[in-house]
C-alpha cells in the first residue's frame, strides 16, 4: 500500500473518530442540559412498558425533547430494565438525565389517606373502596377494632386489600408497644379488653386532652362494678357501625336489649364499637389518676367531670339549659332563613 493512500486512510479514520466523539459529546451535553418542561407534571408509566415506550411517553408529555436521545442516554448510563412502572412527578426544566434518575430510583408520587379515629371497620372499608388511585377489592369487612386509624402513604394502583392489611398490622405493632407499658391495677386484663374500652373512649370525646380523663371515669366505674352507661355503645347496638344514627338517643334506646348496651349490661361490651387510635389506647392503658365517676357535655365541645352524683346532676342541669338555648337559637336562625 502506498504511503500516500495509507496516510489518507488514517486521516479519514481520525476524522471519523473526531466526528463520533463530537456527536457523543453533543449527545451527552444534550442529555445533561435542562429539558423543555415548563411546569411540574406527573406521568404514569404503565406496567410492562419498555424503554422505547417510556421514552415516547415522556416525549409526548413534554418531559424530554427527543425520545431517541433519551433512549441513547439511558443505555449509556445503565440498564433500562431498572425502570419501574408507577406515577412519577417531574419538575419543570428537568434534564433527560434527571428524568432517568427519577425513574431509576423508583420515586413514585406519594399519595396519602387519612383514616380518622373512631370510624367503624365498615366505614373504613367503605372509605378505602372509594379512594382514587387504588386497585382491587377491599375484601371482607375486618373485625371491629382491628384497624389502626392513621395517615397512610400509598402509590398509584396499590392494592386496596393490602392497605387494609397494613392497618391491621399497624394496630398489632402499636398494641405490642403499649401493652407492656400499661399502668398497674387496671381492671382490663387482655389486649382485646383494652381495645374495647379504648373504642368507647374514642367515641365519647374528640378532645385529645380529655381522653385520659374519660378513660379514668370508665376505669373507676369498672373497679366499682358500676355500669359504664356510655351512649356510643347504645348507638352501636342500633347502627352496628354502618353509619351515623342521624338523631338524638331516646330514653327507650337506653333500654334496648343488646349485649352492647352498657346501660343494661355490666362490664365491657363483647367487642369494640369502633377503631380507636393510638392516643385512646394510651389513655386506657395509662388513665389519669382521678376519682371521677361521671361526665356530661359542657356546651363547648368538651365535658364536665364529677366525683359524685349530686355534682353530676348539677352539671347535667347546666348542659340541658345550654342545649335548650342552642335549640332556640337554631330555630330562630332557621325561621330567619326561611327554613
């Protein structure tokens, strides 16, 4: 081969190497630079989607400017098989590399569901069944008092039944933590009894600082073998936890035959009447040290507590006067509004 020809080939090869290197450098810089996304956006990557499908989806959503360049960069950086399905949030201006790293880390959008304390198992299952973004059926309604009210994180298309199971596990974990720390001399002897009493406390008050006081009333009553006389137990005997009563309790309701009616039966009901939260469980296992035996609404959203029946009757009289005034005011407002 003549030197001139050989030299030409070397020069051509060097040019190709330079061009390839330049193209790679340009492609790398393009992969690293800010992308076209003008505002934060969320994109759903379906199960089974391959790199090509993902790249097209991101291009269509405006996350990346070129699907081919995205595929090239992903293959250069690592395995595309690590990209996971799910719902992803991409910030405005994210680079193709940034988008890849979000997918590679599996940083799916966090969704949240708050389950309020005191809901029945029926109500919680109904709540989960209607949550947007979950998949599958909830399964049968769990036993009353077997779910932990809490705020739960979930991702798009998480299984409803699995979320219910997390609530059951959550309660087991909390009980395992709190039970060994319980006060001495309590009239409740088992975890089940603790949950039953906590469910009553949960339904009796929505004021956090009152829970230990309400728990002390029921603890003192149980020790004295007095009936608990808790209105929420009567409500549960009527509704079975399937919804609100929708009216005030009547005197005849308090005489309703039911194992849940603590006006007619001594001791605890046979099972919880709701799902208590951690604070109610803590209150029952470590109630306030009081001599209170009674409580009644005080008109402010809280309760007035009493040690004797005479004191309690005075508080009841005050509450009835407040309630009558409230009812008159409601009637006046209704008349003014044309109701």
